[in-house]
């Protein structure tokens, strides 16, 4: 991968083989997280929202069951 300046931001060039394997498409929205110094992950926003909802619901049901 390669980083480059894009306006006031820094962009990442995703190689085509990786794009195809991960099903990433132009205009998809992702969140970028730093897990530690120099270690990053990206998560598709719809997946993140779905997992957060599941987590919140599981926590709520757990609290109600107590």
C-alpha cells in the first residue's frame, strides 16, 4: 500500500488484488482505528454499526436478566 497527499488529508492506495479480495468499492465508508503504535484496522461502517447494536443489545439483556 502507498500513502499520498489528497487535499488536506492523507489517502491510502489499495492494491487491486486486495480490493477484490475484500470487496471494497469506491465510495464505501470505513472507520479507521489505531490499535497501537503503527498498528491500524479499518471497519466498514455498516458492519461497525451492526456490531455495536448487537453489543449494546446483549449488554442490555444481560443487565435485565440480573
